[in-house]
C-alpha cells in the first residue's frame, strides 16, 4: 500500500465526498485524483522520475495536496520545506537532498525569485523567466490514470529537522513508517470518513502531515486547509466547516484564548483537540478546557524521527497529570527509559526516552554516522530525558543535550526555566551551561523582559536548590529562534565557546 493507492481507492469509493476544502475551493476525491494524475504527468514531462527528489515550498493550500500526492504517484520522493525559511536555508536543503525540482507558491515568491540553483523551478502563479506555471503545466495534460506500484518499504518522504544545534538533517521515511503513524491516529482518535480535520499547522511538519493529513487521506475524511494560522480564522473554520479534529502547538490554543473569544463561538462539532510539541500546565489546561468545552483534549508526544509517534495523555488524565506525556505508548509503539549504553534504567531514575515501532525513520539522509548514533538496536533515542512516577506516567525533565554538568552534578535547565517563567516581567528564558575553570560548567540565564536580576535570583533561591541557581544573568530584547520557533541555545552557548 502507498499514498497514491489510498487516494485512488477513495476516489472510487467516495467520488463526490469532499477531500480538500481551502479558501472557498472544494475538491472531491474523484477530482483530486484526476488533478494528481494530470500533475504527475506534467512533472514527468520535466524529466522527474522515480526516486528523484522534489521540494515543496508551499503553505497549506490545494497545490500542496496535489503536488505531494503527484510526486509520490510517479514514484519520486517528496521534500516538504518550512515556508518560513530564508533563501539561504532553503538552498541548503535543496543541495543536501539533491532535489531535482522545486515547487513554490506565488505568495512566497519573493523568497525564491532570485534563487540560483539548477533545479527545475515551478510556481503556482503565472510562468515567468525560468519558472514554469503549476496550473498551466497541469491543465496542458490529459487525466490518464498513472499506476503506482510502490510497496510499503519503498522511499516516500524526506522531512528536515529544525536544526537547533547545527545544520538541519533530512529524515528519510518509507511508506510503512507514514502509514503506521496515520493508522495510530485513526485508532486512537477515531478518524472516520465523516471526520473533518482542520489543518492550520504547517504541512511541512511531521505531526500535521503524517498524523492528520495522512490519517484523513487513509480514511476518506475531509481535510480543511488554511495557509496561515490566526485565532479568528481558526475559530471561523471550526464554525463554518463543522470540523471534528484539530492538532496544534499549545501556543495555538493559548493565543486564541487571549486574542479571540472562543466562548462566543459554536464549537460543538469538535471531538478532538490535540496538542503537542510542549506540555501544558494545570492552570493552562483548566483555561483551555473552559474555553474549548466540547471534545477531548489530548497530548501527543513524539518526534519527527519517530514518525512521529510516542505517547498519549488523554482528556480525563489531565486533571491529575497535566504536564506529563502519558503512561503508555501509542498504538504500534513501545517506550522505555535507557542509559548511555542503551540499558533500561531502574524505576525512579532519570533516563533517555527511547521509542520502538514501525513509525521510526529509516535513516538520516546521507548521514550514516548520525543514524548509527541515534539508534540503540531497534530503539530510537529521542534525546529527551524523563522519569516515570509511581503511577507509571512519564515526565520529560529536559533535553539531554541541554543538561548542564557543574561540579559533577547534573542540572536540568527546564526546571529553572519553568520557575523563571512564573516571575512577572520574564517573557522568555533560556538557561544554558557556560565554561567554568573549576566546575566545568556554570549556570547562566538569558531572558527577555523587564524583570530585575536580583528579584529573579531571590525567587530561584526560594524555589530550587542553591547549586541550580544561575550565577550569570543576561537580559536581551528577544531570544534567537529558528524558523520553527525553537530557541537556539547553541547560538547562545557559542558566545562563550
């Protein structure tokens, strides 16, 4: 089975059922299948063949769905790219992946119009210079069916990590990996043909793409796409399209609560409010459940390299375990905490989360050493340190690479950061280890906001052990972040290297 076969099957089963809804466009499954055939033929005409790489620089629009499925239908490998990247960052991914073509959206054309690259260039608007027109290419083709004979162990997709500690790495997936995690969502979150999945988070990211776009495609659900996320647009789409499932980062829910009025909207169609990427506190959970009272609030934990798949924290568990990532692995996945040599840690000890399942990536593309380092046999090392409580729930302590060792003692920055974020006047914070001649490392806090260093120090001295209290403080306008919004701690550490 492959994505192309799933689409063709649903086109036969549900020809008039809406597959894609976006900005007034409504594309039934039979029509989507027809458009995919036409665009598949069009890119074949550009000498794109099986196993060639095709990069998509597209927001959540019908063109993304058509291009993604057409590339896979002809047996090529799709490379979705974050639309927030700069031209330099995009150019790196094109070179690293060996992409043969780039498909860009007209609304992003300013980023790519001066791109110097030998790739075949296609844009969604009118043709210009060396750029061909997506729709003109498509409309020039007949809708002759293209048979796709790919198997589950064939290569499908390369997704690039956000690169917080260096250059982004390409995560290579087979169809087996992607279909496995989509099946997990179908089982765990009851995705059915009548489901209507709201996709407002970028489809260049693994959770929106593999978990929700693919689960909807697998079951014949309706996929409601928005090219951007704003609180009002988010609520409008739920009301107007009667959506049933949504996945977003916690900030999507929190921002909507602050900037819009969920209580004044009809959200009764929603069955699953899903979040991931960061935990929610008990107070945040309480606020979200009050603002979004229908449906089940569910946390998914995982990482791109795992599909993503990992663990689940369900609605009823938030009352006592908000902030945890759950106590069991999702369908098709196993979890354990391991030490540096890959052995399971003793109960109550901190260990690195490792995941095993068919959702795991095949490898980092063209990076055998990094691939070998991240696997302990069949277990994928996540880089997240966690511990398990007496009820079996897992709690993420920190990223392993962020752990500070000062005087031989392990210090977890996340614990300090959580306390600092409760201080009025601290907007954002990163706690890092910087070189120290005697202790190896000492603790430094870099923060944005107008809080006073003395106030911060006094608060921390009352809340955490003395050896965890930062010795150095630096106030900045804002913390450096990558295109995915993740804080670049490595660049903060670089100033002390």
